[in-house]
């Protein structure tokens, strides 16, 4: 039974974490909920409890038992049939937008052969630490921790791994110290090969988003990506059209270099939700390259990403 006299000695922030505190034969036993805490935080809170309790005349010894709620952490895969359609750009911006909404979100760059998230999230050149044999995700200034092969290999070095090596690398990125992250967005490699299928089967995401540009070839590949998710029994949350509608920076005239509306039509045909359209805009390319995702700001370019993140958030609320 909890000892009210001892409990009253603990500051409220610590007491909120102590689910039981008993005193028997001059030994205090505190059961501490450490869900979501890192190593240092656990050590600090344990030391604080030990200091406070051992200062009491009635206590000779303090024992602390740590418990953690099993986190239900969900993976959301962002995939595309074709490369270069803006999958990584969308993933980074959705993660930033979800973090702005208060979600605890992490990001895995599963594009082992062409990692771009360290550049997009502005933490290129940083290395993840290792704790208890697992990687600790690298923080970004947008509140989104991230792990990418780009954090582990030297700049410009090509990775020429066969499937099993890539699979092992991916396992390390996903099975890492994600702390209190409740959602992890996974930026999948482009295409629909064995690596993607194995990854989806091994780390089954709760749902997937497919990105495509509007031209026919990209759409055929996007449909194939849909089949890949079907095969892996991963529900498709919806399709996103990227690089639709180009506004000329000189005259403002709108044109559609890759066509427009094709993804929405394809979504209808495939009976999948259409989540939204992101225009082709120079600012998106420039701010992405500079490591400041548009979704972190309030420009016109942020709006489509924030709107798609709203829908993802609603899907997470309804399905997870
Ligand atoms: N809506 C957009 N407007 C302007 N540029 C964009 C837009 N979306 C993406 N880009 C740019 O297009 C390029 C490819 O985007 P990105 O790397 O996100 O694609 P990807 O599908 O992840 O590619 P990969 O196949 O290499 O993984 C990048 O230079 C990016 O800045």
C-alpha cells in the first residue's frame, strides 16, 4: 500500500510517476513509471527519489522498481512507385506538421541507397549515439527525431549492398531507441521490389500513403505500389498528388508540366481516398534543400502539407 507520509515528500512532478510507495522493515520501495523516459531522465528521477527518502529517519534503504507501459507505436509508410516524385519531401513535411500538432513523431529514412532526410531536416553530418546496443535517433530542430543511413555513412559514399545487408540496416533504424514517439513515418525506397515487400512484412505499418506525380507513367507505378501494400495487407490511407500546377515565378501564369488531377482520378479508380495536391513550386525545392521544410513555417507552401497532415492525423485518431 502506498505510504501517504512518504508520498507527500515527493514533488508533484515526481509523485505523478510513482504508482506505489511502500515502507517495510525500514526499506522504502517505490514503483516508478518510466514510460517515454530516456536513460538520463530515469537516472535523475531515481536519484531524486533516493535522496528524498533516504533523508528520512524511518528509512534505511531505498529500492526503486521501474515499469514502463508498453507503447503502442505505429509505423506509417510513405511510398511511391517511381523515384523522384517527392516522397521524401512529403514525408519530412508531414512529420514536421504532425509534430506541430503536438504528436510525438519520429522519422525513419528507409531509402537506404539514397537517403535524403538528413538534408531535408537540416541535421546532416550528425551521428546517432548508441544506447543499450540500439541507435538513438538524431534530433532535428523541428521536434522530429530521425534515423537515416545518411547519418551513418560518409557523404558521397555509395552503398552497394545486397538485399539482406539493406534489410539489416533497416532493422537497426526501425528497432531503435524511439523514446516516447507514438508515430513513426517511414520514407520507403522508391519502387516495389523485394526489399520493400520484406520490410513491409517484417515491420508491418498501420497504414500507407502513396505519392505520385500526375503523369500516366507515374500513375501506373503508383497503382503498383498500391498492390504492394495490398499484398502486405497494409491499408492505404490515401494518395497524394505532387508537382501539380506550376506558377511561373516571372509572370505568375499557371501551367501543368506533369498534367493535373490524374492522381485524384486514379484514386477514384482504385477506390482509395485522395488526400490532396501539392503544387510544383521553386520555394518547396529551395527550402527543402536548405533543410527548412515548408511545413515548419506559415507560407503558402506550408498549407497543402498541413492540410494533408490534418487528414493523416484524423486517420490516426480513427484507426490507431
Ligand atoms: N512540390 C514540389 N515543388 C518543387 N520541387 C519539389 C516538389 N516536391 C519535390 N521537389 C523536389 O524534387 C526533388 C525530388 O524530391 P524527393 O527527393 O522528395 O523525391 P523522392 O520521391 O523521395 O525521390 P527518391 O526516389 O530519390 O527517393 C527534390 O529536389 C525536391 O526538392
